């Protein structure tokens, strides 16, 4: 036999919570009454039921205050859920700051739960779906460096640089040095994973050659 539940001094709050959830529901489809639904009686004697769903956990006391049922934030989402802030601020206060010097996570995995990885990742928003996803810091900012020594006097020299982007917008993040002297952006061409250094022929002040023993260094940010 089901017991009617009297919620101490908080029926109006629960009613507000219920109506708010109902108004903000992600679906208008009827939800079947669960065995854990709480039975209430309104001021006209009509029996009604309240139940939790989609990320809200229902806790029914089994020891003290057995007539108390609590709806608590936390649980498993059963439906895609969107919150329309309508220009208002949606924020979280009193969030712990990652201690200075703490390295980013290198072992984060897809759809992992807390406690299965180490250190920290970043939260980002998928603009196509609105979904919140996590991003490893190495995907946001990555650097690289490689060197190559010329083995002959040549006009051009190809340098393998795995991770270098071919896009023109990335060229400002690529630096090439010859024997420690920085080359101009016009002195080299970038394609995916490769930098080609081109000597400047002629007799002017800008002329230079690639000579045997020249050491070239490539540095880049992704």
C-alpha cells in the first residue's frame, strides 16, 4: 500500500519546482508514472503524483523523517537537455582554481567519469550541436622544433617538420633559423609537415646561399 507523503513546510517549493521543470521540459511527451512517484493530495482532494527525471535524483528517507522526500540535483540525463539563458548570465561561483604549475592531462579518454584520469582538461562548446565537450590542452596549443644540417651546397633544402600547418594563417607562428640567424618569411615555403628553405641568388645585400654544414632550425606553434 502506498503512503501519502507530507513534505514539511515545503509543498509550495516542490510545487514550484514541479511546474518549473514541466515548463522547461525538453519534450512534451507524457512520462509514465514510476513506482517511486510521490503521491500528493491537492486542496480539492485530487490525488496527484510527483517524480524526478532527467538528471534530478529522488531521495526518500528510510530512517528519520520518513515522510520526507527530497529532489536533488545530480543523476543521469535521459534526454538531450538545453538551457536557454535568453541573454542572462549562467555562472558557477566558488570554483577551485587549478594550482599553478599543474600539468594538463595526458591520459584523458572519451566519455570517462571522474576519477579515471589525472590532472585537467578544458570544456568547450560544439557550435553545431550545442554539446559540451572536453578538450585536451595539447589540442589547443602545441609546439615543435626540429633541426637539419645541409650536406651539400644547394639552392633549396626540405626540412621535415611533423605538425607544421600549411595554412597561410599559421606562417606567423613558424620561425626558421640558419646558423642561429632568423630567416625572413619570404626565405621559406610551408606545406603540411614540411618547410622548404630557398636560398636567395644574386649579388645584393639580401642574397645568401645554402652551404655544406649550415644548420637550420625550425620552431612552430600549432
